[in-house]
């Protein structure tokens, strides 16, 4: 059977990015297109010791892919929408926004504990300023530590200390049993080490080989990332309510960028999910008007409800002690203008001050690094 042509899709080379790009590829192949995935290494992939919010300011996970599109090396690029800067090149458009996955965050723990059940002073891993502020607002006693890496890497860092401690305890118990002359010696474990290890999940086996710098009691990441990585059923996690932990603008959504040409039109027809486009457009319009980008802790979540788009917005100080928030129903027929108006209202209520302080906080360590260089 003849095809309608070949579309070259740029994607990052991480496991999650490839899985996301593959979902787009499959939709296009169902519509009789040949699709080639082109892996592109981005600035964000090259820099491993920088916090996410610093990378996000320059679109470190996005620009390299979009440059390939603009230069004509590929036809389109697949992005996680929450990584995309609100300022886009004029010769590039967001051609397709597929239906969004679950937009909220997940609290992942070794035993399925809730946020309230974490011990006093527990260490929680995230490199998101928004998640840090929201966690400290909910639990000021928590210690929030940076955490980077792919989804599976972050989970391995969480699981490593507990699994390694259990492996050591089981090994010692076996040594004691072998060295014991007591016929009534009771082994504390039903399984020997080899059997226990053979029943571990693959991600647990990899965790055993890690040497984590920090012992985390929990980590927070996007639930959509867990689902798309195929890990949601392999770890213990609790959903964090989007009302209290308002997600990042565009979280859970993909964006396919292209040039404004025939392929761009085809991608819109084949991929675009109208509801998701309206919701994410509201979220990004609020973010763009506030101007906080990745520098300030900002959550925006929109849900289309008939003639209205319900929007929740949170702007925090980095330590979570101050916030400006709003929940509002915006008219769907003028959702962009209404979103911008809401953002301006929040700015006047103090969001501008919180964002300005976050920007100063961000510039201070940069200035110190320059002085020491």
C-alpha cells in the first residue's frame, strides 16, 4: 500500500522522549505516513550538573530540536510542552498538541507513604522550584534536595539505599546461618539472597548498583512521566491533588512544532486535540504574561468546562512561605485575553514582587560564580 510521504521527527534521545515521540509516530503511521525518528542531543542533555530551572531559562531541552526544524533538517520536533519557552521563533508553529495525559504530580516512596505520613524532616527530591515551594508550603519541616536525571534514574536513586541495606542484611544473615553450629538457628528471611534478587524488578536491580549521594525518603515527579516510562505499575506512588499542587503550565502535554507548510497543516489535522490546545493555551498565556518562566515557582492548571475554562494559578516564593493564588472561571470564547487579564490581576496582587525576588535569588549565585571564575 502506498504511503502519503515521509515525515522526519526530531526527538531527544532519552527513554522518555523516545517513548513520547513514538506515540506521535504511531498516530502518523496509522494515517499512512512513513515516519523517521531523528535523535538530537540538546544542551540540557549535555549539562548534567545544573538545576532544571537554570536550564529551562534558555529552553535547553527545546532549542536544539527546533533549530533542526527551522534549518530543514527535519520536518517537525516532539517536545514535552512544559519544557517549552513561551517565546517561539516567528518561523515556527506549534502544529499539533495531542490529547494530554494526567497533568498532576506524583509522590513516589519506597513504601507508598502519603505526604502526611512522611517522617518529620524527611528528605524529598526534586529540582523543580515549583514543587519545592509547594512541598515546603504543605510541610515546612521537609528537607528538599536537588534531583536530576531521567525518570528511571530518579527512581533508582530513591530505591537504592533501602535495597542495598536489605541486601546487606540478607547477606549477613546467610553468613551467620552458615557459620552457626546451632541446629535450631532460625533464618530471619524466608528467601536466600539469590532467590530474593531473582524476584526483583529490573529497576530495583539497577538501583542496587547505584551509589547515591543523598538518601531520599520520597521524590516528586510528573505522573505522566511515570506512565509514559512504563514505571507507574512498578513503583509505589500517591497522586498529589492538582488543587494544592498546581502543575506546571503544559505538564502532561506534548507539543509538535513544525514550519508553517503543508506538513504543518497535516500535523494539525492529524494530531491536534482541541480541548488540550485550549487548556494549555490558557496555561501558557498566564505564564507568558507573568513573565516568570522557569525562574519562579509558578503553577497553572486549566480545565475546559463547557463555556468556561477553570484556571488554578499559584505563584510562590522559593521557600514556600509566601504565595499569590487564584481560582477562576474564564470564558472559553475569549480564553487567551481572559488568561492574560487574570495574570495581570495576580501581578498587581503581588505575584510580580515574588517573581522579581526569585529573579534576584537566581542572579545572586550566578554573580558569585562569575566572581570566583
